[in-house]
């Protein structure tokens, strides 16, 4: 087998091509994945989230638990796991689920047994951030690599102060330093159009994604 | 939480024994088994394929144009070009930077100079860690090296988890499009295959067919010891691997099994994580017309101590296999490709003959460039002629690869290397002499005009040009009106 030194030596021995230089890292590109000037981030986030076939409801700090239970009921979910990135909402969500008679576990307790994790009806997660221009939530290994896509239904709680305008702000900011061994942008339900280009939701990941957007108290 | 952990009551249904066709061996090579002409005739003989390609690709092209409307699209493409060109021009430096970060995040890195080494390395990792089943998410690099056969040959069960690739594996087929592997297959063919596997007639409904696949693949995910992925990008300043999928199989592949192995070509390096703000919208916008794919997963090594899930080990196998030989040379720009498939979608030749006609892993203009470069002129050289040189591929490429110039350069190289017969060379030499003299040029076009009128029937010259019957077999010449 080729070792590191020999592999690099082969590359080092090649002539260098033309070097045009990189675009400025600090400037936001004019791309569809960024907000337009003056655009309302929350309105755009809602529009793009719904365009992916996910739902988005606006809730307040006090109604998060109720809204989570309503989403889980609508999906017919009974076995539910919660991830730690629910942060300040974790306990409210847990007690609302208990009160509603759901079977609730922490994802960290379920995850070591893949089969248990796969038997979940739904997971309820928070996120590291959200991206308005793409309708994406950003999940991280710190809360679980597979937590947001192992079950048929995913309910995600997004706080208004987590919403970033576009892809560039996410990638150039320091929010990702808390991600751990993985971060992921997720935009709506799992989809495939491999069979005659017919769109199917829920291929491997969830077929149903409900975003609960917690507005700041004003 | 109730804990019903009895087998198979949870998480899918095992795939039936012997469900998959045996993997192609490296020696089993359509590129050398049939000539380009034969492969193209086979493609032309599939009317469904032509219609399917037209429907799918027209939709994608329109979606792409709508996606970038109102943005500085050309400026974004120019930024993409600069990022890719800089990455490739400084590949050794960016690779070392990536290696330092990958070492720091706990990734084990392996180096494969050629296809054989890549197969051996992956098989060795699996054998060393008692892997008996692997799940795979879509990887063109693994198609390049025929990875599946190497694993099956040492007794490892391989399951492709991308829906399209799963169908390909079950049928013993090959993917025909870089992002839509079964574009050439009908729903009826998929239903027939899945019904055989299920032992019962499945309904003619894509949702039901997908549901059947999901159950089998769920079971595979839950029982696999290793997950093998490709990578869309390697980020030099963070040591990360970026994977772009819509189904979610990429993340399950790299999160559920205890070992993750990524096989990635060295040209996938990009300098900085922020460069993704340019390259991701280009990749998804040109690939499918999507704003962003459903999942963009960015992996930085194995599970850390305080994380609830994830693999114990992350291995990255860096693949050279012909790439380093292009650095600094006239065809270096072929390495800028980000595998969106847009040039395939727009190419008038691909749209008629389909992906299999290209004979190897990549179809369309980029396939006609990469195949002779990676596989050699002898096997792949003819492909530089499988193009009209219309330049549509240049115009649609998200990172502005001059595909048309590369194709022309490959044609010239082919002539210089003596791969073209004396008859053809003599013909073009005479033509060149005639058309570089105005009087002779005019005389020749007058003769041509006259003879076409004699040969034409109802305004069409079809299969009637003496000595050119092979060329006209697939083409009609329409006579223009006399002005």
C-alpha cells in the first residue's frame, strides 16, 4: 500500500497549475441561499420550510409543550425521544408529553440500541441554528447524529434568536464550533425521485417534519 | 420506554437471501467489451430512455434557471471556478492542511494510489474489524474502483442504500446518470424486480415500491457493521467530509454502524468551509434545481465521548487513480468538476444515447473527458468524438469547466498518438487544404450543394451519401430552401 509520504511526494512532484486566487471570505455571495436586501428573515424561513413540504407553526415560550404534543398527536406518535438541544424547552416538552400519556425517553438513552432508536415513532429536537434563506435547521452530533432522522416524524423547536439569514452567516460564524463530530443542514422531509421522477417523501429519514418556531417576547 | 427488542419486530424486514445480483468484477468492463458505436446503438434502441431523459432533464434545466433568476448567477459561477481552480492548483498544500485537521479530529486516513489499492484497503479495514455487512450510500468513487465486488469476494454482504443504487444492485445493472442512477429504468421494471424479491406482486405505485425498499434497507442499517460513503467535498481548513443527499441514507450510513469508511477522490478538496456558501448552491441548483438538498451532512471524525451516537471509527480512503497525473497539465480543469450532472442533462448526445453508452462510470461531456483521462486513450479515446462540440456543456457548468476545449484537446491528442486511421487523417488533411483557400472553398460548397440536391428525396438526405453510410445511419441532413 502507498504510505502518506509517498502519496504526498507524488503530488508534490507534479507541476503547479494556474492559481486564480480565492474569493473574499468575508463577503456574502449573491446566491439563492442568501437573503435578499431588506427581506424579512422569519417570513422567508417559513416560506422555504413549507416549500420543502415541512410545516411551520409560530409558538411562544409558554406554548411550546402544548404545540409539541399537538404535532405528535397529529402524527399518531406514541414512542417519542427528546434530544438535549431542546435546551431551555426540554423540561416543558418532557412534562407536556408525560401529561399527554406518551412514552418519552431521552435520545441519549435510546441511541446505544439501534433497534430501540429505530422503533421510535418520533423524535423531538432543538437545533444548533436555523437558516432563513434555505428553510434549514442545523443539527449537531452534540445532540445526536441520527436523532433528527431516525424516526418517521421529526418535530424541531427553533428559537427566533437561533435564526441566521443565510448559508454564509452559518458557515462563517462561530455557532458551528459547538457541533462536535458532525453538523447537518436539514431541510424538510426525506425525499427521493429515483423511480420515474415521482417525488416520494420519507424514504430513509422522516416523512413528516414539523418546525415549531418560538418567537421572542416583545 | 417499553423495550421490545425481539429481532425483526422492529426496524424493517431482512432482505431475501440472494436478492442482489453479483457485483461486477473489475475485469467485467463494458468499455472494452463493446465499441462505442455498438453501445450507442443499444442506447438509441431504448425509446423509453430517451423520453425519460428528456422529461427529467428538461425539468431540471428549467428549475435551475428559475432558481438563479434575479441573482448574479454568472458571478457565483465565477467564484465557484476560482475556488475549484485554486484548490486544484494547490492540491498538495490543501491536502496537507486537511490531513492535519483530520488527524486532530480522530479520522484514520489511508492512501490509495490506484483502484486495486482502494479495494484492498477497504476490504482490509472490514476484515480487520470483523465486518460482515456494510451499508453504502451513493459513491461514484466506489463505482470507479468496483468496490462492491472486492468486498463480496471476501465474504462481506454489501447493501446499496440509495434507492436508485439499490435497484441497480438488485438488477446487476450500472447507474446511468451521476445523480439519477436509474433514469433509464421504468417503474414497471422496478416493480417487477421488487415483486420478485418480495415473493408477491407489488402494486404499480412508486410510494409502495419505495416503502418495500425502505423496509429492507432499514433492516440493513440496523444490522450493518460498517457504513461506506463517498464525499462531495473535503474541507481543508476543518478536516471535514461533506455529503449531500436527499434521502437521508448518507447520514444513516455514517451514523448507525460502528465504523464509517469514506472513499473520496483527492480532487474533492476545497480550501475553506466558507467556500461551501458558493459551492453548495451551485451543486444543488445545477444538479436538481433545488435550493439546497434535504440533507447536507458535514462529518468531522468519529463519535466523541460526550455524544449520544455515531461510529467508533472514521476512516477516509483518499483515492488518486489517475488524478495526480492531470495536475499542472492541459486537462487539469477536468478535476474542477463537482459532479452535478448538469452537462449530462444538457448534452444533445447524452440525451439521445443515455449514460451506459459512455461505457464507464461517468456519462455526458464530463464522462467523455474523464474516461479517456482516467482509463487511457486506448479504451476511452473514442469518447471525445461522442460530442457535437456545441458548447452547451460549457455554458451550463457551475464552475465553468471548458469541456468543449478539453474534448477538442483530447481529439488532438488522439490524432497525435496515432489512434486515428490513415484514411481519416488523409481526408481531413485534404479538407484542411481545400477549405483554407477561398476559391477552392467556394467550388467545394457548390459541388456539395449540387450533389445533395441530386441525392435528396423530399428535401432530406438520408443514408444516401456514398462512403458515409455509417455517419448518416444516425443522422438526416435537411436541405435548406434556395434563397
